[in-house]
């Protein structure tokens, strides 16, 4: 086969930042769906994560547009995407879908935390009191009727949130899947694959965040909660990987003109990140380890360890998957006669260091958020909230309204 | 003094306020959107004088191209495309097919740096490439802000003041005709020298072609060379299966060319 790429394809146009964009929105969608499993579907075993998952989604949501903005050639025209949207473009929907989802997540968070905010406002002093008073937006009624309304609103918002989260991320898949010029992207399965891998990555992220936060707080992890995550992770990982394989199998079986290029891409250009990291470490090993994590004959410590290792592997695997789609797709020259070269950069724009910085931002935001709005909840059978938890180390007085 | 009870009525009022804030940002878009639709109506009613009776088309005779790449250099200079960077509005590909049907393609420096090769191919030819100005252009479809559009006389242009530099159009073009302008940081591509053809001149690549391999003209003028050739000769377009309906036609195009 001749080796030739079009002269304009020498530079890979979408770099690491565009790899981060679907990765981060995927984590948002996945984390949100975990919170909805509790709030909408009443999966009470996920209660310890019901709040943590929501503010994790929010923290990542704040950062989601950053890599996109940083990538734009004309940053100051970014809002034109909302002011003068071109409606045949999938990308034109970004501003609206993102804003809608952000408002939804903020509203849900506010309604969930309203009772706590009012309580913190009434028990704190000085600046903290002013701060929580502002956060409460003046809605200070925490009578059982009002709380019941809050609860209903949360359920409704969480229910609207599920299709929205699916849309938010399915749409990202559509951005890639609808590009007919690129044989590795162009498939109607792309939105579904993106969505399933998003859920997978969100669950995996929560497993890790749960582990790290429990360790920092010197608390035991709730085993039923972890096992529930383990089960969901396994099911969604299986679905995601089946569809990913189906796509490649279908392309290979049809063996159309582009297949030689796609096969060459997977076996010669990105075998390490595709076969190794995405499929091997990210799918195969977790698929085997996760059921062992649920095996009751093993000790709780080992079961936790297996689940956490699987979570970490899946998280890395999904990042590799985003890389293989975004960068891999651009390596195939549209001349169908060669592959472009991707150059890893360390510091410059879209380099590894700036990417790691963007990737760590949501975690910084999250660690600030858990101080303001503590999300810690006991297990399904335990008390509603950990009694120790206070924001900014405020000394709480016994609640007037009491626990529901 | 804060109200002690929070009634359903209060909730509705607060929720309305929150919603109002949420809607405020997108609502800012309305005046801008209205301006656009006004522009569209203006375009629909009278065809601008500039476009009347014109449908530009481009035709390349492969047999005549000698690979001198005069066109590549002239295009870069005419259109302010940096000479020292790997970005091209037009380029020339060299195809060498040996006796085993093995194809070798290259386009060093877009064709500016071809070097003599020691191999003796069975068949060799040059293929100049440029924007196909598709009738059904994927780049127009995917542009999120409508910065890329089609003129009434059949040319796809980029509005440099609107382009946000997202590079989605570069991904969507099946021909690799688009690139991000390294200095202006907006999408760029061949315009068939729209600034020249609107004044009755030829695109610069056509002008400098020493063999007449590149032909440009008005399809609505039956006497133009392009119109006659398109009627009589057997032409082909690139990647017809993409459904882009290119407006750039080739004479004598080999099947190995993608």
C-alpha cells in the first residue's frame, strides 16, 4: 500500500484537549446517572454516594467546556455558537445543551442541599453565615411540607436529568459519528458507544472517589454500596465493549474500501492504546476481576481491592478509548493511503502537562465543594447523614427540625 | 426578617426567577438571530447582480498537467497562505504505478519540491487538487456558526470574521482541502480566487498554468470551454460515493486517485 497523506493533514487538528472533552463530559453523564439511580430508581444501596455523585458531576461539568474553549482558534467568538447557531451543525447544540444541563444540575444540587444550607446558615456566624444565607436564596422554610416539596422537585429534576445526561453525551458521540469523511468515526453506533462508555467511566470514577474520600475521612467504605457499583460497572462495561467490538467486527466483515485503513490503524498505528490499554486493561481485565470482587467467599478487603483496581483500570481504559477515537480517527488520511503522525507534546498548547492540569481541575473543585456542601451520607441502614460532618469545621448545634 | 413559611406560591415565584435567569443568556441571542434571518430574506429576493447568470465550474485535464507546481506557488502568494508552512489551498500529487500495479503517491511541499526518482514506473501522472466547491458541502453543514456558506454563483467561502476556529469543517471535508490558517487562526481553503473571478479575471492557478491543464469558466455560458467540455467529454469527480456532489471535474482521472 502506498504511503501518502494529503499535505494539509500533516498537522493533527484535534489534539489532547479534544480527547479530554468527551472524557470529561462522559464522567459528568456517568456520575449523574449514578446519582439518579438513587434519586429516581430508589436504589437505596447507593445512598452513601447519592450526594457525592451529584456534586462530582457538577465539578466535572464546570470544567467540561474548558478544553474546548482553550482549543478554539478564536476564543472571543466562542459565544457565537449560541448567538448565531447554525442549526444543521451538531456542534451548534453544545452551548444550549450544556447550559440546560448546568442549570439542571445546579437546581438539583440546591434542592438537595437546601435543608442543610438553611441549617448551616442558622448555626454559623459572620462571613460563613452570610455565605450560606446567600446560598439559600432566601428560601428558609424547612418545615416537613416544604422538605417534602424539595424531595419531589429533586425526583423530577433527577428524572429529567437522565435523558438530558444521555443527550449531553450521546450528542458528543454524534459529533464524531456523523463525519462521513472519517471511516473510523462514521457509525450510527457512536452515540450509543459514547454513552455506555460514559456511564462506565462515571461509575469507575465514583468508585475511586469513594475510596479516596473514605480514606481521607478515615471512614469505612459501605460494602453493599461498593458491590452495587461493582455490579453496574460490570453490566455497563459488558454492553459498551460488546458494541465497540460489534462496530469493528461489522467493519471487518463488510471489508469495504476503508477497512484496510482501519485495520492498519488498530494493529499498526495505535495497538498499544487500543488493543493494550483500551481493550486489555480497560475491558478484559476488569470484566474478569469485577465478578471476583462480588464473590462472597473472598474477604471484604480483597473484594474492595479488586473492585477498586477494576475501577482504576476502567477509568484509564475509557481515557484510552477517547484517545483512540479522537486522535486515532485523525491518523487515517482521507487519501486512504497512509497515516498521519501524532506528536506528543509536553508543555505547549494541548500538551500533556496542560491536559493533566485540566484533568485535575475538577478534583480540586470537588475538594472545595465538599467543604462547602458536605455530601457524606451513611449506608442504607445507617443514619441519614454522618453526624460528624460539618462544613468549614463549624460546630453544629442539634437540629431544630430533626432528621426525617 | 425572613418569612417563616415557604408556600407553594413562594416556590413557584422563586422557581420562575431562577428559570428567568437561566433563559436570559440564550435570550441575548435573539437580536443577533433576527439580523441573520433578515440577511437571508435579502438573499432570497433579488439575486445580487454579481451572481446573475453565473455558475462557476472548474475542470482539470490530467493528461496536460506536467507537475511544474507553478499553480501551488502562485496560489500561496496570491492568497496570503504562508509559504513556509505545510498548508495548501491547492497542491499537486504525483502518481507512479509500477508493473505490479503498486502505486506510489507523493506531494512534497504540495508539489513544489518534486525530485527525480530512480524508478521506472509503467504509468505516471500528476493530479492537481483543490477545493471541490461541493454542491452538497459537508463543511457548510457542520460549521456551528454558519461561517462557511455557498455563494449564489457556486463557490464555498469562509467568513473570516465569523469563524471560531473549531476545525470541525476540516474534519468534515473528505478531500483534505481545508486547513487552519497558521496566522489568522481561522479555517481557510481555496475560493477559486473569488476576489479575482468577481472582477472578471481567472483564478491565479488557471492563469499561471503553462499547459492549460486547469480550466475555469461559467457553466451558464454555453460557449465557455468548461461548459463545452462538460457536455462532450467524459468527466469524473473525486469520491462520488461521499454524496458531496463536487463542482470540480477531472478529465482522464485514474481510478487509483482518491
